[in-house]
C-alpha cells in the first residue's frame, strides 16, 4: 500500500491529507492560533466540584472550563497530586521517581469530593478536544508518546501492542524494555518497535525522560493555569504515529513546514528524509494532487460508489446512521448476489468515510438485507479487516436480526464537516447543487453503464452550453478521449433550457435513455 501525505499551509491554518493508494482516507485541519491540542500537559486549577456528575471542572486557560471525570483521574491520583505540590514548593528536586514515595490508590467506586478540593492545583493532560458545546476532556493519567514507546509516569507496568502478534517478539520486547525502564515509570511498547534494537528504544526513552524533566522544571513556583508540555504539531504527530515503509512521499507547499518535517524525519527515520518534497507549483497543492476533487466527492449527505451504489449519511447528537443503497444500475443474477456485492463495496467506503470524517461515537449501518448466514459472516469479517487500518479505538458488532451493524469509534476531536454544495446561479441563488467539478465524473459513470447495457447503440449527450464548451475545449477534448478509449463516437449537443448540472442521453432514434 502506497501512502502519501500532502500538506497545505496557509497563514491561518494547516490542512493535511493522507492518501492511501491514491484514495483520500484522512483529512486533518489545524488552526495556527489554537493554543492546545490532544496530548498537551497542563497545570490546571480546580474551579468547580460536581458531586452529582462525580467530576470536576478545571481551568486550563480555555474559554470553557475543561471536564475531568472521576474515572479519568486514575488510581494514582493522590500520588500525582503530591508530586505536583512537592514540585511547585521545591521539595521534589528531581524528575526521576525512584525515591518518591507513592500514596495509596483511590477507590474505583469513590467520590470526587473525597479526593479533590476547590482551587487545588492539578497536573492534567488533554484527552479530547472541545466537541460541540463541551469543553476539553482531561485525564490525570499522564502519557508521553514517542515513535516506539510511550512513557507513563507513576506506573510500573510494561505493555506491548496487541498488533505485535509473534509471542517470541512480544517476550523479547518485554525483556528488553524491563532492562532499561526507570523505577516507577511504566512503558507501552508500540507496534513500530517490532524488530528494533535496545539502542533505538533506549535513545527514545532518554528523549521522553527529558520531556518529563521539562514538565517537572516548569512546575516550580508556576502559577496555574499553565501549559507545561506541548504535543507535536499535527503533521509531525501523524508521522510519529503512522510512518512506515509504505510512505512514498510527503508534499508540502510551505517552506517552513517543509524544513520542520525534514528535520523531524532526519531525527526519527533518517532513511526517509528524502521523501519530503517542497511544492513550488502555481496551483494550490490540494488541486494539483487531486485532493480537492476527492474532498468534493467524499463529503456531503451522499457518497457514490464506482458501481453506482451509494451511501446516505445522517448525523444526530446521539449517533450516526449510514444507509446502503444499491442504485438502479447495480443488478446481478439474483437479489442475494446483488446484496453481498453492494454490501462488500459499501463496507470499504464506510471504513474510509469514518476515518475521513473522523466520525466518533455510535454508528449504525443499514446494509442491504441478506438471507445467507455465510454472506452475513463474510460481511462482518470484511468490515473488521477494513477497520484494522483505523488508528482510533473501535468495535464492530455482527449484523442484528434487523440487518443493522453497530460500530463504536473513539471520539477525540470534532467531526470533520465540509459543505460541498454550491449555489445554483441559474436559479438566482435560491438553491444549491452538487459540486460542478464532479459533473464530468457523473457523466462518465452513466456513459459507461449505458454502453455496457447497450453495446451497439449510437449515443448522444445533451448538456448546458457552458458544459458543452468545457467538453469540447482542448486537444484531445472529452469527446476525442472517449473515442480513443472506447472506439465509439459520442455526439454532444447544447440545450439552452438545461440547468448548469443537467444532462441527458439519447439513442439513435432521439429517445431519452432514462437511468433513474
């Protein structure tokens, strides 16, 4: 699988597109004015204690107080609070924890007002960005991630990623990490550590300990609220978490971002530093590499599949609903074979849409009904296989007796929403139409279907005069390209009465060929 990262920087924000096998699968946007992101470590101040919610609201300098639930405080809360207080007062003079005495763990079923007080200083980490009307969500279980390992202060646990499947390799990594682990620091071994030597892990461990030391130094006499450690910028964090041999290129249109990525790659993966390319073209980089077109075709209420089947996506506050439709063109010998073919194609697009839109929470998918239990099992297996590419935590349940599949997906940041509809100027701006950039794609898809079903029919295409001019421009133009590819001549004519995105096909007898 080839992976490309395309980065478009502007003065106010950075947009990042992850493309796998020429398909857009993730789209990230980061405002340059944002003062925090997931993974940042803060010293906050407890503003409100809410026994009814078993939670507290914490001031971290955001316009809305952040939310910290009792279950996110972690069993070592008292130890973290003691370490924070001792560091602020200067009693804890080292970042290492080998001589630091741990406090008793808090009860899992305890109450927030038994462990915290108003106006106390607290060391926290951003767990989720603000979503809708809610402020950031916090955790007291601090983690400092690297490419190969994750450092967890106030713990003595070693865990290896479940994606490392070999028992021998898991055991090797556990023994290796135990030999370099500082006392009272836990370590989570990531999938990227598979096959790495002790020197690689030890070098990264030192870097992560330096970051923890930076947090400790900033605690001394520091007033709350205050940021103590920033997560990497969005581009670097994606590279840290996802970089592997599949990455073939990184294209960046901003010189400063390009240099930062190049330097970061040189430090974590020197062999990959040459895949970073600085884009100097006149077109926006997203337009030049086809990302804009894919954004236009992928967002919106419906998503059309190559076969002509389509998805309808609806969102509510509580859940997301996806309806799978076969469309008029997708017909096989019998209903069951049509259903499994459409469902398997839809599963791939659904897995892509969840990543692309960053949809979280509960997702209910209404697949086309199937009678065969083998087909239902095959669909669930395929869906779980496709979702393995998704880095967000998720669960895929088997089809219910009503033919519904339930998926839960971790929600860390707001869903990506892009309005792709365009104002229809032919109706005085009173309505909206689908993106005109995709009109030729729709024409080609319908044309291919008609030619398959009517292999000997001479066809005529009728379009709006503007579209006619576009299809006839250039050499070779749309008409010539089609003839060179199919050896079938397509007559094109203009109709002044058509709306801009309206088109019709006719046979040799001038009878309209209706598709819908």
